[in-house]
């Protein structure tokens, strides 16, 4: 009895582990695709479930368009040096950092 039951168990549990067909249908209807491997992904996904590509875009390579990790000095795909964005303007009155093209301080309202 033990051997027969042991041979039947994998077949019984395999149906629990395999995904149902409806999950694949919903996933394939998604209009959002991974820019790296083109697999359908959920709209709110931050990473591709197939290849792990970061979908939350912080910055991109100016040469090839690959998403860059934070504090990257070179593009991981093409090796192009990362162009740093210009530093924010420092308010002479309160010392707060502002956007580079700001004319007035976001903290105190003083002219920059």
C-alpha cells in the first residue's frame, strides 16, 4: 500500500501546483509589456516577473534607453557614461535645495 500511494501522490499534487488557464488569459490581455523581454506585465508591477527588469523608471540611458539603477555611473547595457542631472539651486536665505530651473524658493518663497 505504501509504494502505490507514494506513486500516486506526485500526480495528485501536480494539479495544485500548475496554474489554471484563466490566469494566463488575464495576463496575456494586459496592454503593458516589459520593455526588455516583451512579456505582458501588470500595470502596477515594479519588476518584470519573467526577466526581473526594473519597470519603475527613475532614469534612462541617453544612448540605448535602458533603465538605469540609482547611482549608476555607466549604462549596464551599452557602457555609456551616465549624464548627471544638474544640481538644484540652493536658496541664499534659508539654504533649501530647489529645482534647477526654479526662480523662487519652494521653502521660504525668496527669489533665487
